[in-house]
């Protein structure tokens, strides 16, 4: 069976999440590997969410926010950009393929872009294969449970 | 380039005495005698009589900036700083943990310090490699001329060119050694959170037991928290009882921050810490 | 009965022990020596002064899983983690560390409450004590002699080992040790000369000087109690303390632990992990109150626990003078210097 | 241990077509803490809502998960259901299995699997949710209007007439704005001054309006219902409490400044009122033009002023005004066309911009209403160039909307006042407004020549020195046109008023790429902004004509009224708070918050958050190294749990 990556999406409420809804409303199909967490702003994303997501078995993490300058909270995504850039460098130096982590600015009207990004990113992560470095291997539980 | 440690010690004593006698400061953070000459300790002089206990030699490596946040806000403090230590002071001022006007900074230009545990010379391999303090009110001794031959980031080349799988193997092996004694964060002048995020139960950011994944979570997040703030004094690595080369990761993050944001931690009082700052013209390229 | 082997043949002895059970012995690592479970006999290395971490982990590992459970169901189900202890050989333990096991026994099985994990491991383990090299001066951090422990004390070991040049002499001290020695075919018999050397070595060890002269431990306990409220003193001695956990984690006698639940996807493990009284949250109460919020309170607690409360309660100092805490303290705090200073207050 | 009810919606076939809904409900019932799981055709229908309400009671549910369409669609609906059933409304979790699952796949296997994964995430998160309480605050019932052009005037009057107290802030020394500069207004050609000045006067007279001219907003604190706005009164060097407006001073003044009012076409006195009908009728001294300020002596005005109103020592003063809502109506500027060197503005005296031409037509203008060139001659041929800098990807992409119509108005007025030939160079003629197409048709009849083609260049005529040549491609004939004229009128792009960036910063408004203020929603909330309690009206939002501006002003007034009409108001509960025992006093939160909600309490040595200011973005929580900040409803443990749930299957 072909490897089906698990991809975590973290999307801001006002742009990317709405854009993802638009992709649905316009019936654009894209791979079902993405599971989205909705946060109010991309700046809400704590870098540790991303480290943790990889530990919990994510093969890729996609963060979506408003375009710089269009943030619902004015400047949130400008902070996010810096913080997530550092997160990416840390992942890379720790030995995680940087291609597994992606930040995209997708506005509420860019349903098309959302679908396109998900397709492309899913393919990219699929080609990288399973992410095993950070992943916590679940210990087998005793029979009784 | 020889440093006259005795001379520095004498000047340190003289200045400390003056400051305490004139009531300009209530404490002087300096170094004192340890259980032998090779193991001096951080020392707090509270009155002129204490000053006699101050020592300074090549083993006085501890970054005293770590202690600044221990005293109530507004305490007048004199602190002896070497190059990297002064950057920590600047960074703490930037972060408003201490106020410039409450400090008398006694700068010590120095090179060739030695690790009291191993006797190894400390250079830009494990620290920022500066000789002269960036910030001081009184300079004890003469500025050291010249520059370290190697840049503080040279040591990274070997790891940067490693294959990513090899790099992961390297870090996994290193971080697996961690026993979670938290000496790194306690020795770090910039790690002043108490409780630290990893001590939190709600949320629980990572496993508390010293296993690979909890260790990874603790260290990676700590690297992120110190991004743009680490002043490369190397204290975390020297404090580590199991020799994890934490300085490598910190240097790497510092290097990337410098390249992306054009700002070096702890160099200018008026800077804003890079990760709680932004420029509209930051490029999206940094995310690639 | 004295046995012997060449130092360079230790791996052969190791192989034999590994066939009988688990071997824990010093191995050289980047940071220095540590006791590790041996997977490759060649790792065993006796060219060490002492290890970074104490050998207490052999009986009291940093992590000990108790139960596994699943959350979220109407009844939380849990099953205990079975303790699977094989015969274990703890090889190359310095006399002061051997002594520490005895002190730790008080807590884990001597007070009426028995810790089954500690006891099971303790009973399954044969201890190979290993005398310090008397020709090499004691390190500045060490003060075991101060606490009445000789550099070549065989007490508490099942088998005691002394190095004579390139030869390792082994002697059974307990019946368990004696019996084991007879089963180790790789060992040669020691000569009468060597028997003599062995006996002399032990008595020489009693006079082997560490940094401090002997003190009266009863007085320490009393004195420390008297100066509990001397804030200036405790503040001063803790000025340098970073409040990290290095000293307690390397200490052979620190036994404090925390209980952690590590849950993932609803399935979890309840485990015991080492804790340190130097951590801020060690005494943090659920209400938010922390009776030892300040560094000096925690350092005072640590010192008084070892040298005062423990003496009052169990009649023995909870310290064997191995010097690890001093050696590994990031800021060179020396615990016994503080005790000495306290005596002059 | 919580008791969760899971309700899976079919949404007809919208969901059920690509997600096996009953299987999903069955799967849900196996998840931790789930005590009931059901599927139903339309969960948002009345029976669907009743089913949830009944199950809340029957199964003593304390969490509800609705697996249906996007939360942006029906979250509020289901929050109501919970509220009516006696549960805190924040205990509902919506799982988006329509927009983000069923509608984006054709494969029922894939759809069902993903729906399970996301539902599991919701269960993990729901278990950690807690009830939240909305906060109720007192509301100040005054309103501030910033900018006293026609939008600001209209909004102020409407509000004042309802009995609300209004503070009207104007940067210039008179109110009226650009509209006061116009001579006629399209398409009715009624006199601008005739319709505006009565309103300006009404503002002056209104007992509920506090007019603050020559003032700028310097600081905004507070939040909806309770703004503290600090206003800087710029020094006028005249004590208006003493001045009776006799204007004797202006007669004697030797200082000469450039008349902003007349778009720099003429000079005016240093001590001046901008134009005869200015409101208030009180002069100010232009410091840069005043002989005394420049040379240290003169003080002629002081000598003639019988009321001793001149005060050369006057300083800027600051007052803080408390209001419940703010309307921003800061208007526009014309783009500076000088950098567009191809049009020769500023180089050739015959090139004018639209506002200059407005003044030429006006009887109070520099020429007394006569259309003459700078050298006093009457033009024989006039070209009006549309879309200068606007509809232009190299400058401003937007259409300035009013230029077509005012250009037609200009044509008419040129025809009325001169004998010149009038040419219109246009890209498209946009006449979408009441009576606009009719106006266009009327102008066509008036012998105005229309050339469809954007003016490409204005150059000096080689044949007739002193005349200009307009070059363009006539896109109808496809021919290149070179037209000799005497006067060129540029219709430059309308851009936000200078200083709007600062206004955006002060009031926390977002701006679009051209700097116009962003509305909360382009269609459904065109007058509100992302900053609660701040409304926008007029051209500061985007170019528009007077009728639209007035309509917006009325709308904004009504919006502001909905806030200040109430004594109390409810604030969103999803704000952030600081757990003081974890706060490490790094003050990162204080540094990053776009709204200034966190502040540092020196006494306690910890940060605190003014929740009334908090918008709930969560930025502070993510920059808090000690995890001391709790972003309610998006707490670290809730998000982490959701991630864990999403990654399990």
C-alpha cells in the first residue's frame, strides 16, 4: 500500500481557514491527508506545537496565515513569520527535512491556492516518506488493556 | 597577549570597595575563593569588608549576569563582566529585566580563560570569542587588541555540511544523554523563567522523564526561546554534567537569526529582542 | 579465598558475568565514566577514578515504570508493570559508593515501608567493590575519610577488588560473593603474597587521607539545627547556587523522586523519576504556595537534610563524601566547605 | 471526566455523499468520554436543534460536538442551542466535515477516514474546554468623529441630532474638507457651497457638537465603549476665546504664505482664514509665513487686534476626550503627479490638476471664477486626461470612481465659461450612478470631444511655442493622436489623506495596499473595522462620490449609535489572561500586543492583561516563554490535545 502521510494544518481563522472553506464551497478536491487545527491567528502558533506535532506522528506540518500586512490583528503574522522561520531552522539543524514544514499565506479568497498548496505539499511529503525521527513510538500496551 | 589577572583582581577589589563604601551599590557580583584556586566561585560582596574575599583568575568563567534577576527590581548592583557576560547584561536591559541606571558594570577585558572542570582554554569554539566587554562603566585592565582568529560560527561548518540523517543521529545521541538536571537553563543568564515551560503541568509540553522525546521537546523549545537572545557565553555547555554540546545548537540559531534579521543578541541596549519584533520588509524568503 | 585476573583480561571476566546475568560496570563516555549495563564486554573499563553519576541507578533507576493505564473509558483500567529482575553484577563500585547503598537501604527497606523495586534489585545484585588507588592522592572534592569511610573499605561489597599493578585481585567478602567467585572459571587463584598485599591494602586505606580531618558528626547535626534561622549565613553560602539539580542527580544518597504520568493517545504510564530538592517546583503546593521559594531555603534544606535531620532520625549522615556534587557543580560550590563554615558560625 | 455528546449532520447529501455518517457516529461512540453519538439529516434544523437540547438533558451532557459544516457557518446557531439548554455556550465544538472534508473529496473511504480523524481531534479538545463568561462593561455615550469633511460633518450632525455628544476633530483650521473647494457638484450642477455651508454652520451652532479645529489625534487608549483619545490642539497663536473674528489683523499682515485652499495657485496672508465662509471664522497664524516668526519683528497684527487675542507664545495643548465610539472620516488627497514626468505637471504652466481647476471655476477662487491660464490668457483648447496614476498597475490599480464624472462637469463648465474646444482623453467612461449616464449624454450634446485613449504624454509644442501637445492612441480609430492645446487638466488618482498611516496606527486599523482603511467585511460590514467601536466613512475607505459618502456617514453614525445607545455591552470571552504565578516578567506580551492589552504591573512584578482591550489573537500566549498566558478557548493544552487527537488515526 502506498504511504499516506499524516499532515497537520494549523490555519488562522480569518484567512486560511476561511480560504479552506472556500475551497470546499467551490468543490475543489484535494488529498485528504490534511487535518486542520483552527487558531485565531497564525501568531497563536507556539513553535512547540510544531515540534510536538512531529513527535505525535505528523509527517508534515502546514501553517497558513493571512498575507503579511493583511493580518486581522494587524501585525500578528509578521511576528509569526519570524518565529516560524526560526522554528524551521531549528527543525533543519536537528535533522528534520525542512520540506516537511511549510508556511503559506492564503487569504480568505484564495480557495484555489489552498487546494493547490495542499496538493503540492501532500505530494512533497509523500515523496519524503514517513517521518520517523521525532515520532514517538507508541509502546505496546499490556494485553489486559 | 598575556592578561595580568592579579592586576584585574586588585582593580576589581578597589572599585568594589569604593562603590560599596560610597553606597553607590548595595551588592557587588564578583568572584570569590572556591575550595581551591582552580575552582573559584561566584561571590557577592555586600560590604567593604567582604571585598577582601574577591578573587579573579583564569578560572573565573561563570557568567554573573545570571544572578542579576535574583535581586528585587531596583537593587543597585555592581557586576563584574567579561565580554559575553556584558552582552547578557545588555540583553537583560533590552528585556527590561534590569535597568541600566541600577547597574555599575565593571568590564573585564580578558582572553585565555580556562574551564575549571577540564582546564581547557575557552575560545570562540564554545563561546562568542570576544575579548572586550561590549558595555561597561569602568574597565578593569586594558582592552585586548586583536580578534579571535576564528569566528564564533566556524565550529558549525562541520555540522552544517553533515547529511541531515547524520545530524539527527548526532543530536539524538547527544540529547539522549540528558538527565534533566536543568543545569543548562539554570546557568543561562537568559533563562529566567521560573517555572520553566517544561515544568508546567497544564499544558504539559513534553514528557518530564529523561527520555528521548521529552528531552527533545525540552531542548528544541529552549533553543527557540533563546533564539535571538543567546549571547553565546557557553555556560549551558560548561554546566552540563554529561557534556551535551548545547552551544552548537545555540550558535546555529544565533547565526540564522543574525542572517535573517540582521541583529546580534546583546550588542545594543536600544535593540528590541528579535523574536518579539518584526520589520514589514522581512522577506518571506526566510520561510523557505 | 583470593582470586585474580590481569587487568587486560577483564573483558573475559565480563563475558562470564554477562552469561550469568546483567552486568553493570564503568564505561568511558565523552563526558567521563559512568556505570552502564554492558552489552559489549570490551566496554568494561577500570581505569577510572570515579564515575560522574553514582551507581545508585542500579537499584533506583532514574525512571521506574509502575503501572500502565488507559484514560477516557468509564472505568480507568490499569495494570502494574512487571518487575523483571535478572541476577545482576554491579562491578567496580568505590568503597564510599558501596557505603551509600547501606544508607539508602534505610529509606527503601529499613523503615518498615519496603520499596519492592529497590529490594528486588538489591537482592538480585552482587556488588564488586573496588578500592581507590592509594598511590594516587585523593581528589580535592573527596572527603569520605572524614565520614569514616576508608579508601579500601570492603564493607558492604560481596566481592572486593584491589588493583595491584596490572593485576586485579578479587576476594569474596560475603558468602554470596565467595560462591560466585568459585563459579568464575576465568579467574586464577591469588598467591599468599597477594593475600598479604590485599590485607595490607585495606588497612592502608583506613589511613588514606582525604581533604578534611575527621569531625564529630553529632556536633554537625546539632550546630546546623542551631543556625537554622541564621538567614545571613544561609543567604551568603547560597549566593552562588544556581538551584539546578546536578548535585542531587549525581549524589549516591539523594533519593527524592516525583511521580509522573506520561500519556499519549490515551494510553499512559505512571512512573517514578528522580526529583531534586533544589528545583523550585519541588515543594510547590497546589495552592501556589511554595514553602521553599528561595534558593537559600532549598540549599539549607539539602545540607540540613543530609547532615542534620538524617542524623537525628537515623543516626547517620546521608553523605559518603564521594565529592561528586562538588566536582560537578557548575559554580564550584563545595558542600562540605559550607558545613565547615557552619561550624564556625 | 466529561460527558460528551456527538451529533453528526448529514446536511442532506452534502456530507452524507462522501462521508458514511452513521459509521462516523458509531465510531464517535467508542471515543473517550463520549456518552451519546447520533447522526441526523439536518442538525441545524429545528428538530435537529431540539434533539441536541433533549440529549443534553437526558444524558446530562457537559460538552457537545457538532460534526457538520464550517464553524464560520453555524457555530453561533449551536452556541444558542447550548445556552438555551442551560450549558455554557463555549462548550460546543464544531467539526468541519463539510467544507473541509465531504466537499473536497469524491472518495467515501477517504472522506470517512478523515472525518474520523478530525472528530477525534475535537473530542480530545472538547474534554479540556471550560465554560467562559462574557464580560459586561459600561459604555461612554459620546462619539468622536475624526475629519470634518462632508462625511464627518454629516455623521456629526446625525449623531448630535439624536442627542449624543459629538467631538468633531479637524486637522485644518476650518471644517468643510474638499467639498468646500468645489464650485459645482455633478450631475446636478448645484452649487457646492450652497449645500455645504448651511451644514458647516449647523455644526458650529449645534449644542451637542464640540468642534475642535486645527487639532490632531495624538494618542488613543482604551477600547470599545471606553476610548480615551488625546487630541493635540496645534498652536494657532491666536486666543480664540478672545478673538471675535473681525479679521482686522488679516488686512494689515505683511506675511505671505501659499493658499492651501486655492491649491497653491495664489498667496494668502500669514494670519488668515482659509476662505470667506470658513468655520470657525477665526484666523490662525501660519508660522512659516509670519514675518515675526521668521525675522523676530513685525507684530502688526498684535497692534491692530483690539481684543488682545494674538499670542505669539502659544503652545500646542493636549486634551483627553472620553468617548464610546469613533468614526474616522479622514478623506483623501490627490496623488502627486509631479513624479509622472510624462505629463509635465509642475513643469509646464498649462498643466493643472483637478482640484486646481475646481478653484479656477469658483467665484471665491484665485481668478474670481474666470477660467484663465497662469499667464492670464483664456485657453483656446483644453484637454482633460482621465486616470492619471489610477487604473495604472505602475501606480495605483484602483479606479478613483469620480474622475469621469467630474471631468464631464469640467467640460460643461469650460464650455460655459470659455469658448475653448474641450477634449476628454479617457480609457472607459464610467457613469454608474443616479443621473450619471444622463449627465454623460447631456455633455456629449455639448460639443465636447471624446477621445478613447489614455493620455500618454504632454509635451511642449514644437510648432507653436507656449502651447502644449497631448499625445495618445485613439483606441477606436487605432490612430496616434497629437493634439495641440493650451491647457491640460489631469485627473489624478485619489489616495488616502496624508497622515492616514498614523491614523491607522493610532486606531489600529488595517489598510489595503493603497492605504485605504479596511472595512471589517467588504459586503456585510463596510463601515465597521477590525477595531471594535471604530467606524469609517467616506473616501478614507475607498474613492466615492458625495452621495455615497453622505450615505456612509449616516450609516457610520447609526453604527456608532448602536454602541453608545447602550449603557452596557458584552465583550467576547475568548481573551487572554496571565497566570501570575508562572509569569517570568519578560514582558514579551507587552511588547508584541497590537492592542496594548497586556501591561506590566511593577508592584506585583508580573504582566497583566486588560481583557477589555484583548481581541483574542493569542499572540501573547505564543510568545510567553513560561506558558503563563492562557489564551482562553485556544489554550496551549487545548491546542496540543487537538493536535494529539488529529494525529491518532
